[in-house]
C-alpha cells in the first residue's frame, strides 16, 4: 500500500497528480468525512494513496456528470 502521513504530504501528492488542493480544502473535506483517511493517534493522519486515487476519480466523475462539458 502507498501511504503518506500528514496533510502537507497529501497536498504535495495532489499537486503531483494535477489535482490541486489547499490545506483548508483538505481539512474541510476531512471534517465532513468526505476524504478517506485514518488517524491511529490524535496527532497523526494517514492517507492511503490508492484510496485517494479512487476518491479523485469519483470527484471527477461527479463533476463531469454535473457539467458534461467539463474535461
């Protein structure tokens, strides 16, 4: 499994796959339980990049279905 620890590393990953996100975007999505993550301890966040890749694809599908001209 590919994993990253922390929001800053997740943001760097989003940038590397051309899906830019800000720290506040990620924090808002986490508070709404809309982005996959685990927190084995209160101060540690772990993101499984396979789940994140799936999540990005789902977001793009949803965006496309709302606006078919989006590419």
